C-alpha cells in the first residue's frame, strides 16, 4: 500500500467516525435546560467571572444536551461524584463534561492531524492529541477535587475551634454554624461553602445527622469524617458538644503536625539522590580539568 493510499484510508476512517458521532449526537434526545439550584448559581457566576468560559459555554451546553441520552447510568454516577468533589465547578453537568471531552478531542486531534500532515505524514499526532484531549477534562476535574479536599482538610481544625467557642458561649449548633458562615462572607473558601449548604439543609427541615452525612459525602476527607462522627456520637450519647469539639480540634491539629513531619522526612529522603548527583557533578568539574592538564604534562 502506497503512502497516498494510506493517507486516503486514514482520512476516510476519520471522516466516517466523525459522521457516526455527529449522527449519534444529533439523534439523541434533548432534556430541557436547567438554571436553578446550586449548579445554576455556579454557572451564572462562572459566566460572569470568566470570559473564556462564556465563549465556549453555548457550544458545550448544546453538545451536552445532545449527548445526554447516550450516557450510561454508571458513567453518569461516576461523573456526578467527581463533580460533587469539585464543588460543582462552573455548574457543570455530567453530559457537559463529556461534551468538553469531545470538543477537546476534536480540536487537539485536528491540530495534531494538520501538524502531522506537514511533518511528512506523521499521522500518529492526530490520534495521540485526540486521546489526550479526551482525557484532559477528567484529569483537570480530578486535580481540582484533590486541591479542594486539601483546602478543606487544612481549614477544618480552625472551624472546629470556632464551633467549640461559639457553643461554649451559649449558641446552639445551627447558630454557631451561621455565626461562622456570616463572618466568612468577605473571604469564603470551600469549607465555608460546605457549611453554608449544611445550614440550608437544616433550614429546610433535614435532621442534623442527615445534613452532616451529606457533608461527609461531598467532602470525604479524614477531618470532616471525624467531625461528623464526633457530632453524631455527642448527639446520641448526650455529651456536651463544645467539649467534644475542643478535643476534636486538638486531635486534628496533632494529625496535621504529624503529616507535616512525615512529609518533611520524605522530602529529605527524596532530596538525597539529587544532592549526590550534584556533588558528583561538582567533583567532575573540579577534577576533570586537573586530570586533563596532568595527562598533557605526562604526554
């Protein structure tokens, strides 16, 4: 098979794949658009604060509405969980994550194909960049979720201290939460957003156990799980919640200090090999010219 025939076969296969994808997307059922609730608020804020997002958001939303019926329940549940861990980033829905993957795959695949065509037929650039574009949104969401959980874990001991102080001053649990959330209006972070959702759950009549269990699902990190467990046990056993939270905050700070010491010890071990290589390089730079000069003198 000649090179020209190989190019024709690759282009024909790519065209057939795009045509099949376009037909599947075009024939899929379209759900009605949603702009209510937390996701609607996040989407409105993202459109207001991010000009690049507002440029491709209509295309993403249209493709997402077309692929809505193509998602399997397992894929939808996995994407829902990932979006929940990101704090509903930009109000994205599962089908819109898939739409972003399609857009990135097509864009990068096209660029890779054009580049490969001008590089003497290096056709692998197109599929390679297409695959990277398809997994890029998922990798970005995973990175955002990990950073968000890290921030929540770092902020939890201070919040537990404030809860203990507020409860010791005579406030009930919802009042203490509201006091913390109201004072954090000027500089909200991920944990304060989650506490605000807990307050909203309590205000619509959900039990404290249910609201805190939902918090542990949205932010599955160790300090939050310990906080939820401590509050639930104190409620069941009738233990004073303020004292329990003081102990909880102290234990959280101890664990954070222990993790910091472990990370510092691992960093020292990881730096050993670069330091050895750096020392060998310095020795070569110092001894190398001396050896060459000695060789010239002996010759």
